[in-house]
C-alpha cells in the first residue's frame, strides 16, 4: 500500500488512533492491557452519551404547567395543552407525549416508574454563548470559555482518559476505550496526546480498512536517527493499532450480532443495536457516543396537531433508549449501563412567530440507567424551576446546575475517578450531582465513620453552624458548595479524630447551598438555604 493511500485510509476512514508526538522519536512497539485497568474501580461499567445537536427545546420536552398561564403567553404558537401531554402519576411532572405514546413499552414513562430515568431541570453554564459550535465545544471540553479566541482542543473524556495512559504509547488498551458511532471522532474524545476513541460506522468496513496495514519491513532495518526512522515509526504505530482495534471490534460484532433480543426500530435505534451487539460480543469499550441531530428548530417545530419535527426527534430518542435498556435487561448486562443526553443549549422561552424557537440557554437533561441499582431516578430541580417569570435579559431560561456537576457524577461515581481527577479534568472542582449509584461502595451515602451532619438554622440569614459527628478517625474534607456545584467555603481538610464538631458558616449571598463531608472515600451531603 502506498504511503498516501495508507494515510488517507487510516486518517479519514478510521479517524481514530491516538498518536503521541513522542512516537515520532521512539520505538513503535507496545504492549496491551485490559481496558478496566485504566479505571480505579477495575469494573466493566459502560457510559453512553447521546448528543441532541441543535439545542433541544426543554420547555416543550418537560412542560411547566405549574406556570401554565405564562407558558401559554410565551408559547402562543407552540403551547401544548395538558390533555396532549403525559402526566407522571399525580405529580407536577408532565412529559411531551412523544416520549411515551407509540414508543416501546411506554418509553420514558415506564423508565420513570422503574426508577431508571432521572430528569434534571435547570442545566447550563455561566455567560452562555448563542453559537452552536462554541457552546458545543464548551459542553464537549468541560471548559467554560465563551471567548471565541480561546481554542478548545481537548474533550473532558479525552483529557481524563489520557491522564490514565501513563505508559502510552508503550502500553495501550486492548480494546478502544471510547467509540463514537458515526464518521468522525468528536471533541469529547480528543486529548493532547491524540484521540482517545475511534469513529465507527460499520464494523465490516472498519475491519477491512484495518487489515494488512502494518509494514512488513522490520523496523530494525531502518537507519536510526533519520527522518526515515521517524516517519516509519509513525506509520508502524498507527497501522499496528488500527489492525488491533479493527480486529477487536469486528470479532465482538461477529460474536454478538445475533444476540439482541429486541426488534430495534430504525434510525437512532440501529446505533443502539450495534452498541448492544458489541457489548454482548465481548468488546470492553467503556464509553459510547451517538448523535441525534436537527434540534435547531427555528421554524415549524410543531404542527397544529401538536406533533411535528420536535416530537419526532423526542420519540426517536425515547424509543432507542427504551429498546436498548430492555435488551440489556434480557441479555443481563443492564447493571453495567448508565447514560445521559447533552445539548449545547435550550431554546428561548418565547416562540418566534414561525412556529419555532431561537437559541436559548438553560435547559434540561435526561440521565438513564439499566437498573435502579445504578441511578436515583426522579425529577431533579430547584424551587419548582424553570421559572418563566424570571428570565434573563435575552428571554432565556436561567440555569441552576452547572452541567459539569453531572459530568463529575459520571467521573467519580461511575468511572471511579478521584476528586483530584475531577479537578484536573475541568480545571475547577465540581460537586457530583448525586444521581448515580456506584456498583461498589457508594461515595454518596453516609458511612459508619459519620453518624450525622446538620446545618442550623435552616434557612439562615447568613450565619449558621454545621454540626457533624465523627465516629472513626481518618482523612476528612468538609466543604460548602453552591447549588451550581462550585466550592464556596472549605471548613476542614486533613486528619480528624472521633468526636462532635461545630463549624461556623458565614455566607453573604442568598441561595441554596450544600454541606459536603467526605471521610475516606465516602460522601454525605446536607442542603440548606441562605436568605440575605
């Protein structure tokens, strides 16, 4: 194969293999190791990221009938009457009926009933940008920078995984750590040492492109310390890794192609069918990414019968997730699965007169799990939000939770990261939102070392006291976080003896806060309110 043909095939076709600059200067040989060795829990957990590209309309996904009059006023052309929505029991939670009707096993309504779905209202970030691509880069990178001159070149997944590849390129995972179902690797998986995942459209095509790429020439026959050696080593490594991963993916696909138990629908569901086949076929990939586009609904978002483009997309989302999770239960890998949706922003609170909506800010997210042992299902929101009477100056929904609180939950609870890993990944510390449950020792539940934690008075007018009883000596960290997830006050860090401790809290800003206590590897939290 000619060098130009090879580079074109591997770079454009595989678009995947991480290559460190050091490879150009060193040996191309490597050893493989088990994917789970990258993660401290040494488990087989799997995370699925679904991107709703274009900006999902959160108001018409989870409908705020508690403020029905204002919702009707803002959405003159896009108002959905209650009788055309789906209410969850007797609660104040109303879903767009497209998430339920004509969807496999009642879609998201059944997942809520089974405790396998969480809805998080009020997700976003400070100083949001209205640019699709810049906001998408912020969500993918985990770095909030609305400065268009600051290039965001690494994804939060790629950054975290790269930090664990301490022996790269001499040691690489035996299977791809991350797979993007599609033709290109998203920013999510990119790092300063290359791509931490592969792009996959078809296992058969991927296998064909990967075969026979490794040069037959022995590298020791190439003169040392020459440009030829550097170029040869580069080609040797990218080719060898391409062959390794193409074979692993194809073998898993062959082993698992007949194992799905669900008659998957078309479109997005077929992506999930492939994920099911790869998992059941033995692939040890930890993170999968899929994309559902066309959420940029500036016009004709909804028809007069309350259906239309947006409802169709929501139905595809609910169908794909519901089918996959039921398939996972039947095949027995459901306890390994969690996932989430992401979208670069929500839509404006008011419609635009073209039966559509324009770019907004705060919105909502779904988090799902294969089992209620993985996730604390339910409706997560602050003070009955979203608040349609308190929009920002542009008419956008305000956010309460920084989106990285959910990312931190996945890192620390599901992927086994330490608190320092979260800090290194995002450049600042975020408190996990507390939706996920660890399959091993929970980092969110109180442990024998802590019998109680309390903040009084609650609400307070600025001064309050945190009281905690420590039953077992150990390393402890006691902090106060904003509801957005940022640390605002450090009360204690270091070794602590058994006893009852009182810590003074002085906060000058009105808001909701969270007292967070960590002893060893376990966490307990206590919410409280400050009124100034």
